C-alpha cells in the first residue's frame, strides 16, 4: 500500500513493461566453391569423420539442455519447498474463540475529507460498520509534501467526518492517514535523513490533531529495514500524540519469511520489500498500533497465501509487545498481476491464515485485530468473507 492512493478509482477534483523477445535468426552458409556441393556426412559419423559417433553439435546441444535443466532445478527446488511449507502451514483448524476482539481497523479513501462524500454516504458507512469489529478508521488525509508539510487544503471536510463518526458510531476513532513516497529507491521523495523534514512531519501530526483527529497513522514507503531515522521520527511523533491522549499507528511492511531475506533480496534489487523481525519489533515498541500490509505477496494460490498470512501473523505476534495493538491487513480489493493474484489473495484465505497464526502463537492476545484495505474498492464478497470468517 503506497500513499499515492493507487487503487482509488474515484474521480478527484484536484502509491512493467511488456516483455519483449528479440527475433532469432539462423545463419546459413551461402558461399562455396564452384561446382556442386558434396554429399552430406552420414548421421552416424562425427564431424571429424569417425564412424559410429554422435555429431559434436548434437553433443553440445544435449549438454546445454542438461545444464539448463540442472540450473532450473536448483532455482525451482527452494521455491517449491517454500511454497509447500506455506501450504502445509495453512492446514489444521483454528482454535475456538479466535474471532474479532472488536478491535479491527479500516483504511478509508481521500474522498471522505476532500468534499466528495455527503451525509448519505456517512449514514451508509455507519450502518455497515455497526455490525463489525471495526473501531479505528485510517482516513487518507495526505499525502504530505516531500518536505514533510501538509497542505490544509487537502482535508476541508475533516471536521464534518470526525464529528459525524463520533455521533453515528460512538467509540470509533478517526485517525489521519498521512504518508508519502520515500526517496529510498529513487531521486524523488521524502528524505527522512533530514532533520528538518522529520520536524515538519511532527508539525503535520500536530496539525491534524488540532483539526480534531483522534490519532495519526503514518504510511511511509518504501521503508527499508533498519532505518534509524524512521525510529527517531516515531519517537518524536509519539511524544506529541501522548501529550494529546491520541493514537499513533503505522502501516508496516511484511516480515522476512526466511531469515535475512530482505538482505538477500536487496542485493539483487533496489526494493528489499521485507523488514527483519527485529526491526519490526523496534517499530512496534514505539507505537500504539501497528498494521501489517499483509497483501501484495505474489503468492499464486489461495492455500499458499493463507499459509503466508498465518506465518506473518505468528512472526508479528512474537515481537509485538502486548501493550501494542497488532492488526493484520485484509485485501479488500481485486487486482491480477505478479504482485497480487486476485484469485489467490482472498479475504477468506487471509482471515483463516490470521486465525491459524493467532491460534498457534498467542490465541488470547487482547490487543489484536484485522484491517481491511480499502473501502472504495471493497466488494460484497469481501465484506461477506470478513463477517463470516472473523466477525461471526
């Protein structure tokens, strides 16, 4: 999930190229001596004229095929092993009682604060949420500028939304979802290594709390594992939210499914993707809520995706202190690409994976929930699978 609100297909007033193959040509001899060409050598003779041997060309082709097959097996075997392990991880029955604790959250699009949503929309939202466990709303209020500032013109209807939610849904908190693209993998974006930028983000946090929000939800991507500047920022923002008795929540990257995988992946690509489990714990200890973006996993099957979510849930539970509210993201949208296969990344599989991970690691965890992403892309099927599998 990136702060560009990339799945927001609603109109706004104001986060691979196709593969190409080169044509292959085959060179043929065109020149020769005068007179008719000689007869071709028999198949049972080598190019050196020896009888009974295979032609050298055929031998080379056979060796090339064997080598290619061996390389393919070397590459595929670990992948197949990992995928099999994930499918096995999806097996079994979740423990009784591993359902909503009435501490779920949901990401909402920018339309709720820029003037596109009306009273009727708020009434419908309240009606749909009353029968769920959702108690926090992360409302897209940014994005912030690259220097960390936040134009007030981006959220003219924030007060209307906050007051309406408090009136229609007592006990539900409205948090300002702020984010930006980080300049970690390109020249453009927010630079957290600049003290002035971090100070401006803290100022933006004060700004939205002054507007009436119940908390600040940060989503800065792509954030590489081990970033100390981010930890420093969280410390500074939390000092502000605690002084206001407000929440500080963050959207978190997934955790290494294999030890140090982010380091290995980062060696070959610009985007390491995962956080180390240790770094995840360091972030979790600095916030009130941490929501894992447990989607866009590239898992090809529903069973392996569910097993992956079960694994992520366990890994996150192991390092999240019981005083921090942990949430696992649910894909309330449909896409079909290499990063997100819609037929595999279903809400039903995610919910079952969450329940399995919770059952195996900390079935009685109180500060725990799920977080659907995102309201404007949600389908009736998404809501049904969430209610049937988690809310009950």
